[in-house]
């Protein structure tokens, strides 16, 4: 199955709150609640809130997932492009209101220098 993470994000968006298990290539195993990818500013960790205070202008959110940071920055007035290689993650981001999304890999950026 391709785009497993994107499918998990879409399922969560559609109401399936099942936790997922992640196994990295080093065999580290973790169980994760996907709600963190849908959290808003009030749920951001303190260090993210402090960092995001300084963000402005044009933003490229590489690996935007469900768009939690990109959506916050868009509301803040930044010019944001969300980028992910997951087709379903991009779809979820758009469904949540992210205006500018690009389906591509960080290894092949489609932007002018």
C-alpha cells in the first residue's frame, strides 16, 4: 500500500481516531495519536509558539502533513506554500483550508531559485 501516512491522516480527518504504529528503519517502534497533526495554536508546545512568533513573510512548509503549522501561519498573514510528497496529506491540508499546496518531494523542488 502506498501513501500509508496520507491514508492515516485522511482517516483521522474523517473521524477514525485509531492510533497508528510507526516502525523506523532502525526498528524503533512507537504508537502515535494523529491528533497532534491536527492541533491548533493553543495545543502547540511552548517552544513552537516561541519560534512561530518570529516567522513572517514567504513560508515553504516542507512536509506539511495535515497543515497544522501552515494553516496557523496562513491565518497570521504569511504567504504560505504547503509541500508534501503524500497526495492524501495535500488533500487533507486543502480540505482544512490551506490555500497553496504542492505535491512534490523535497528532493525535487519545483520553485525558481
